């Protein structure tokens, strides 16, 4: 078990490495979620390719369309962040009230380190997605899009 002379140093060692392990886990999760967000945004972009092709064909600049995609990604990330923080802290408060507080186990509900890590995820995903979509927009041929639409 964890008692005795052996248990305490082992527990101290595990707890000393906890921030590093937490950061690595959040990093891995961020990479995976970023890939999923990019794929979902590419699917949405493909569904809107006729819209973007027509806008390019009537003279809307590529930079303006890229800006539109970046702004949409940013606001989606803000909404995801607000929703995620709200649900996450709501769950932690509920768990603390129902399970921990009755057993006199005190936790710090507001943790700046965890909040900073959680805050990075949607914005990293939105930035990576915006970069991929901007590359797609720069390579898009409006004539080919219109021809496919009329076919």
C-alpha cells in the first residue's frame, strides 16, 4: 500500500510530477481536438465552397474572405470557451458540493493554471483551423467551383 516508509516518498514523487503530467495530457488532448476541429471546419468549408466561389467570382478579395473565416473561427472559439468553462466549473462546483464538502475535503475550485490550460485549447484549434482554411481559400479557383455547381 501507500502507508509506511515506502509509501510517502513514492506519493511525494508522483505529486511532484503532476503538473508536468497534466501539461503533457492537456497538450495531447489539444493536438487531438485541434485535428478534429480542422476536419470539421474543412467539411463545413466544402459545404460552403459554392458561396466562397461565387464571392470570389464577383470580385470579393481573398483577403476579405480569409478575414471572414478567421473571424468566424474566433467567435466559435469564444463561444466554445465560454460554454466549456461554464460546464466545467459547474460540474466541479456540483461535485464539490455533493461529494467532497460533506466529507470535509476542501479543494480550490478556481485554479489559474487549469484555467490557463483550458483557455488555450479552443483558440489553438481555431487558429490552426483558420490557417488551413485560408490556404484552401488562396488555392480556390472560382471558375471551377461555378462549373461544378452548374454541372
